[in-house]
C-alpha cells in the first residue's frame, strides 16, 4: 500500500512528560519497527533537553522546570544509524499551552507510516485521553478580492469515456495530457490558483489595476490557443482510440472571496465562467461583457448565451476557427 503524509492535531490538555512518554510507547507498540525514540523538550528560553534517547535523563533534566516547557517532541527511528542519516520522519509533539500560531495539544506528523497502522494508534488516543470540548463552528468568511476566472473543459468527455473500449488508464492518459497542456498555456502569467475539475480546469487570477490587463490578455490567449494544442494531443500516437473533439471555455471578471482553508475562491464570477464554459460550443470562447481591458486587435462578436440559472446572458464570442 502506498504511504502518504499523515498529519493530525488532537486538542488534549493537562499532559505531563510521563503522559507524553506513555503515548510514545503506545505508538511503538502499534509500530514495533520504530525501536528508537529521541526526546527533545523545548523551553520558552532555551532547549531543556535535546535529542535524548534515555527517559531517565529526560526526567532528571526536567525536574523543577515543568512550568518552563513550551513543547515536548519525540522522533521515532527504526535504527540508530537512521537517526544520523535523515530518513523518513515520524514525530509526536505536545504543547501544554497555545502560543504564536500553534495550538495547544498533541500533534503527529509522518511520511513513513501507513494509514491503516496509524488508525490503530489513533484509536488509542481517542480511547485513553480526554479531548478539549469545542462545539463552536469554525467559520472563515473569506477575503474579498477582484478576480478573473477562466474555466476550460473537454466537450463530451463523459460520453466518450462510456465507450466499452475506453478504460481508466486510457482516460488518465487523456486527462494528464489535458492538464499539462493547460498548465503550459498559463505559465506566461500564472494564476493564483489552478484547480482540476474532472474533465475541466478552473484558473483564478487575483487582479488589480496594475496587472488586470495582463491577466485578461493571457487568459484569453490561452483559451483561444488551446483548440490548436488539443488537436496535437488528439493526433498523438498515444491515443489510438481517439479523443473528444472539442474544448469549451468561459471567462468572467468581478468580485469574489478567497477562502484560505483549501486555498479556494468563491463567488459569482466563478459560477458564471463555469456556466459560460458549459454553454460554449467547441469553436469559440465566451467572455462575459463585464471583463475589462479586452485586447482590441482580437476580433469578437456580440452574442447572447443562454445559461442556467441566469437565462439570457450578454457575452463576447471569440471564434477559434
């Protein structure tokens, strides 16, 4: 089974070093390959203990200094040589109090244990240690910002994938080629966020008066040129079973909000760009009339698109054929 990074935070209060040592022992019981553990005790003024493998020495150095502790840490290794050679990391930390941006409680990080084994250790934590109760919802209202949203997707991709000869490895090949193609097209002036949406991509630029024109030009050029690039993908010898023929794109501009958790953006311009992309035939790009600073040298036509749930919507249509 593939290993993944595991990162957890447990809101537990009132632990002393002996409790922390007990938790470390529980981890080693579930993961017996981690025979060696090195303890560090970080005080508010200086290190009280640094990389100490013997618990008796840690307890001796800690005596009378418990009130000065900022953090207990324990790093686990499968051998003593691993400690010096810098192999994968598995570490437990406990902070008796919150400070700076760090939360009070127990935290765990590892890039070298499996989820299934870690689940057993986590059961020990939930069963044996009381958590700080917090029933308040965690709310983030987002930071208002001006955005340019570009949505691109492959026309008829779902129907294409239902063909009996199209299996998941082939679908992955098409999608990876599409994602790389879009990323390359956006590198001239990279967006703040590129988000893959199944058979599509959402790109968001946070703009200001100083860079608004650049973002608009690069987003439009990328959308217009992708049809030609997709033709080269379809003609590649990798795709002997063919590929969907067309790509649609929608662009919109306006006020949205940046949600730091997940680094996401929420707002009407993104919804409209997605609707315009869905309504857009494969031979054109739909641009909302609200988008400013459109390049004068690129020909466009006034058009009325029908999008849900807004109905008739005035757009600029840029033709790619």
